[in-house]
C-alpha cells in the first residue's frame, strides 16, 4: 500500500514545521511578550506595596492626630464645664439679689394689684350678669315667643349664679 509508505515523509515534514512554528511562538511570546508582562506585574506589585506603606503611614498619622484632637477636646470640655459652673454660680448670686429686690418692689404692687383685681372681678361679674340677662331674654323671646323685661331676666340670672 502506497499510503503507508508515505507516512515517514509526511510526518517528518509536519514535525519539522511544527518545531519551526513552536520555536517562533516561543521566541515571540516567551522572549518578547513575557518579559514585558512580567515587568508590568512587578511594577504594579511595587506600586501596590508603596501605596500600602503610604496608607499605613497615613493611618498612623491620623491616629496621632485623632489622639491629639481627643485630648484637646477633653481639655476644652473640662474648661467649658468649669466656666459654666462659675457662670452659673455668678448668675445665681445675681439672680438672688434681683429676686430679693423685685420681691420688695412687688410686695407693694401686689397689694395694689389685689385691689384692682377685686374691682375688676366685681365689674366683670356685673358685665357677665348683664350679658347673661340679655341672652336669657333673647332666648326666651325666640324659644317661647314671650317678652321678658330686663329686670326680671337679671333677677333670674342672679339667682342661677348664686345657686351655681
């Protein structure tokens, strides 16, 4: 069979071209592209390491700043509390003095106001009675259709206010 006799020649030619192609691929990829890729990976790793180192440094700096800030805030709070207590005590003393003075002043006014209130109360009571008498007369007029004089209505309102 002639096909079997040609196998050695065909495979030899195919193996030759396979070796040439693999060699070319090795030269192009292995010697040309891999070093560039490896260089990029190494540069990226170095940049990541530098960024991590810088971040750690920034964190330490931030921790120091925060500790200083907290100490300053604690001192400020203590000072503010002290000043507030002093101001409160001073305000209390001033208020006590003003209250005592106002108490003396208002004692006289209280008596005068009591008299005015009593007068206003009696005046208001009289006005309430007059308004209630007018309202009662108007209600009787509307509901029952009867005419009630003002003195009768006033007397009825006074009796109801006394009874409660």
